[in-house]
């Protein structure tokens, strides 16, 4: 399931976070995103690209790309308990 110091597998998984409440926020608030040395517009573009590139099939039908405004609002509150938060979200995901 990954660890704070390790990047979990994104292929076929990343889009699943958008199927549960709090998952969209999680993808922005994990330290690798929240602390990235890029602006909000660049981070939004990167997250949108990653979702389509690595997890297109798992995206919900109602998927809306991240905006710079949304990313800017979410990334000011980075997660501290990443592993626990991720485990909680994964437990809420529908079976594949």
C-alpha cells in the first residue's frame, strides 16, 4: 500500500481515489504533491496528466480535471498521517 517514504503504484490505482469522499483532496495533500516545487497551475496540470496517463479506466464518469484554484486551496493543508489516511480511503473503495 505504500509508505510515507515510498511512492505507491499509480498505474490502475490513482483514479480509484476519485471514487471515494476525500480521495480527490488526498491526491493534492500528500507530501509529494503539496510540497512540490511547482506552482498551482503546474501541479494541477501534472495531476490531471497522471490521472489520464496512469489510470484513465478508473476515472469516474463525472471526472472533472483539477484547477489551479482547487489545488492552491487544498495544498496549504498537507497530510501528516499519510499511511493511515491512505489505508482508510483504500478501505472505502469499491472492489475492482
